């Protein structure tokens, strides 16, 4: 009987990367929000979405295993194609939040968010799994890195 092998999940590297990307997004998008409760809500939204995006791009084989239909879509069915789609979704989400804040009058003097900032966040999401092996030696093991924890 054939056994099905589940892909290993990369949880901590994705969470750490997502938090870093989310904090960067908070600095870009939310510096102009003047109402503290709105600032907190948008910051929380940015962190959650960035972590979800990072979990998706770090665990593409797992996502394809959970949703096999995605693997059959041309271009999206490859690891790089899926990561690019997630990055484009992030870029659209960031720019959409920026436009919504402008339209609702929730920014003090206009959002400084540009397509370039959205593109940078999207690139960070796409490149995070490729960069992780280079930064893992500088991160403690409890955070998914390779520095041993001293006891």
C-alpha cells in the first residue's frame, strides 16, 4: 500500500517573517492614521494578513496538498507562481487599504503609500522563503533559526 507523505510545515520561520513584514507594512501604511483606535485596528490587520501570507508562501507544498485544484492552474500551480500571486494579492490589499483610508478621510494629510511601497512589501513576501536560509543562522532556534538556545 502506498503511503501519502504530508509536507513538513514551516511555522516559526513563517511567523517571524510575517511579523517583520507586517511591522514594515505598519510603518508604511499606518503612520498617517490619526485616530489611535483605527491605528491599532489597521496595525492588527496588517500583522495578521502578513503572517497568513508568509505561512502560505513558506508552505506552498502543504497548500497544494490541501487545495489540489491550485496546483492544476497554469502558472499558479508552480511554487514561484503561487508565491508571486500571494505577493500580488498583498500588493493589492495594501494599496486598497491606503485608498480606503484616503476615501474615508482617516488620514491626516494624505497617505504616503505609493505603488513602490506596495511592491516592496509584495517582494518581501515573495522573497522571504528564499532569504530565510541566509538569515536563519542569525536567529535563535525558538524562532526557527539555528542559533542554539543557551541554558
